[in-house]
C-alpha cells in the first residue's frame, strides 16, 4: 500500500488551490510589486514606489509594506534582490546599503508577512520570466547595476556575478550600469554593449541571450534573432518559476 505522508497531503492541497504569488522586485531606484496566478500571469497592476534613500533594510522593508498594503490576499512571496543571496541571506549589496550584508531577508519577510517567501537574485528572477527552458540561455539586465544569470535547460546556475567581473580596463558594470551610461553617454554605451554581448557569446556560448532591465529602452543596436530584449515586467513574472526550480539555493517552504 502507498504510504501517505503529511508533506504529500500538503503538496496535493496546495496544487489543488489557485495559488497567488506576490512578486516583489527590489531595485536600486524603484521597489515594484504585483500578484501572479499559478501560471505566472499578472493578476494586478504593477505598483512602484521609489527606493528609499538611504536604502537600509529597515527603510526598504517599510517601503515594501506600503506597497503590500495595496495588494489583494496572496499565498506566497517571490523576491528579486539586487545582489548575491545564499539560503535566503543577503551576501552583497553593491547598489544598496552595506547594512544589507548578512541580512536574513527571506526569514525577515516570512515573519513580517506570515507567508512562505523565496528570495533570489533579481536578474535570475527576471530570466525565469523570459527563458524558453531549452539549451544554454543567459540574461543580462541593464539597470542601476548590471545583472546576469545563466540557465541550462531551464535550470539556474546560481551565483553568476558577471557585472563585477574585470572587463576592458574596469568591470562590466562600470561600463554598462547606470554610472557607465551617465559617464559615457548613450552612443558610446551602446558600442560598449555590442562589445560585451560579443564577449559573453565567446565566453558562455549561450544559445540565446536576453537583455532586460529599464535601460534596455536606450538600446539602439540590431541583434541576431538569438539576442532579444525582454520587457521590464518579466522582472516580476519570473516569480512563479522561482517556486518551481528546486535547484534554487533556497530552503523550500515547509521543509526544516
Ligand atoms: C549586483 C547583481 C544584480 C545587479 C542588478 C549588481 O550590482 O551585484 O547581483 O543582479 O546589480 O541589480
């Protein structure tokens, strides 16, 4: 006879219900939120407030509370954070505040909102919303910082931080993040982007590259069909996929 386990009953109950995921994107300039249905389709409008200054954990979580108060009921939460996350804890905060380093974002939000929470790198979440799940796929996000994530057949290889990798005379992010855009101007920034795309093709041999993030609206380059610009909304739409990929370096809700 098949053994019936409590976790089996729990997961069947969960899959029978229309799960609502609250998707959160923490950015260097804006905090964004919307609710998604079980298939990852938007159920609400995307709400945004500016990232508080200074963006300390306390002030930023208070900003998230403000947005959350405007959202309908939800069952679980997915968060895209602009830095390295391991087991729900923040390890880097290049474009936020140093007080984030070591902050247990996942458990803090879980306690605050009393719902299961998963936290991952923002570019990784954005990529989940864009990829096809076939072959080697990469996303590069162009916003305040430069995000990057790599997938093979839909599974994330967590922890890639290409933005801080040395390139030319500085790092990729120095040239292609907001500081680089301001320093070099749109025309030169586009030339640098073309070079960077060619460099990543030679380094990672991706089958498909996605470019995301707010500053893609300034891209004037023409690419081959296996390089596509994706909508900024994907930053949040990937929130449901984050709960599907068990290769995530995240504790699964309900597991000790
Ligand atoms: C961070 C990345 C992040 C990117 C975009 C970079 O500075 O190191 O982890 O994905 O900015 O927010």
